[in-house]
C-alpha cells in the first residue's frame, strides 16, 4: 500500500490487484458468515433472505409503502409481491390501504413479524459486535466509510435517510 499527496492535501491510496482481490474475497466470506445465523432461523420458518430484507426495512420504517420498499430492495414488483404475500399469509406483515391515496399499501410488522425480525437482528448484531470488538474502534468508522463509498448514490440516499431518522 502506498499513500501519496493529491492536490488539496488529500492522501491517495494505491492498492494492488491482489489486495483488491483479497478484499473482494473477504466480502464474500464475511457475507456468508453474516447471513449464516439468520439463514438457519429463516429456514425454520420456511422463509428466505428476500423475506429477511423485507422484514428488516419494514421494521426500520413502519408504514413504508410497497413502492418505497421496491425502490430500496431493487427487485421487481412481481418478486416483492410474492415475498409480501408469504409474509402477510404467515401473519408477519400487515398491509393497510393508504388513508390519503387508496392505491397505496402501507406495510407494518405484526407482533409475530416484529419478534422474528428482532431474532434475526439480534443474531446479526451479535456477529457485528464481535467483529467490531476484534477489529478495534478505529476500524469501525473506516469499515462504515468503505461500505458507504461502495453504495450506489440512490441507495446511499435511502441509507442516509434511515440513518438520519434513527439518529445513528
């Protein structure tokens, strides 16, 4: 790794292709670990990762619309409708017609949905908490900065809006 000064005093970071490949591999293996515990929980409910993502974002923004969830998840309407149908049929999500616009559907977790989302969230928070402990306090902000820099701008907007709403 080499640092050099760019105009304006900003440090430039040069990484070799091999260092970048190792970073990519680390992301793959970290994601595998990050999803392992929730996958076991979801499997017991005969649900998958798409259901988990929907539960997560409905939990973060109760009353969110189907269209907003489509934008956040970046899936087709048909795909999201299949996921939501299962979550509603299983009594995990409640879909309510909008009061201002009857065409809108607002999504809320039921008590059972909130309990499942909490169980999934606890598993992932514990893994992240342990990883942050091992990496140290300086790594936490750097890791978050790298993840945010990798996000597409429209997804960063969603992330920052949820983050700001929660004063994170």
